[in-house]
C-alpha cells in the first residue's frame, strides 16, 4: 500500500516537473482566455444603410472591385466621430498638425519603437508567466504581472485637483475630498 502511494507521489511530482519545463519557447499568454480560432466578432463590420442620393447623377461611375458607398470605412468613421476630416488621412502629417507633431518629436523619434516595445513586453511576459500550478491550471496572471504599471485613477485625480487643474470629464468632487 505504501509502495503504491510512493509511486503515485513520484508520478505526480514527475508530471508537475514536466509541466513546468514545457512550453518556454512559445510566447506566454497571461490572460489564459480559452477561445477557438473562430470568427473575430470585432472584425465583422455591418454595412451602412442604403440611402437615396439627392440626384442620381451625383453617383460615381461603378468600378469593378472598387469601393461601394455602403462599405464600412472604420478609420474615416472614427476620424469623423473625433471631430476630424476623413479626407485628411493621407499618410502624412496635415499642415494644421505640423506644430503638434514637431513638439511631440522634439526629443527625437525612434523608428523601430513598436518592435522594441513588442520584444520588451515579450520578455516581461516570459519573466511573469506565473508559477507552475498557475500555468498548469490556466490561472489568469495578467493583472498580477502588470500591477506595478497600474495608474491609480482616484489618486491621480486628487493630485491634479489639489493643484487647481480643472478636470471637466471626471466626476465632480464629493464632499470631504
């Protein structure tokens, strides 16, 4: 009986040891969300509703494989929603934003910043991938791994309010704050 319990304990320890060693070459997934490779619900855009133009002569000539007036244009729609002009999205910096762009890049611009941040984040996720049992049982360790980077919203709001900065988008201060 004791021999059987010993063999079982050794088998469990060996299984946990193998589970701890496996999978280090792939990118860690801190959220551990179980999903299939099905459709992306955020990638499906419904078409715009059909509408009758003021004049049929205003319609452009149809082009095979070209854009349709009812095709969704998410980038243009976002620009309009934020108060911009969708036709200004040409890839360059609009003339009206030249001063803002120059001010933002006054200390220099790193060309490969996205790649550098991606590799640093991958290293961070590998270092904070969770313990053996957390990985074994698919425990979500995302919030624990990034906790030191969290912004305390209420403390930040109190900081700026104490210096007299107006915060119109934040809720009004409660009595006693």
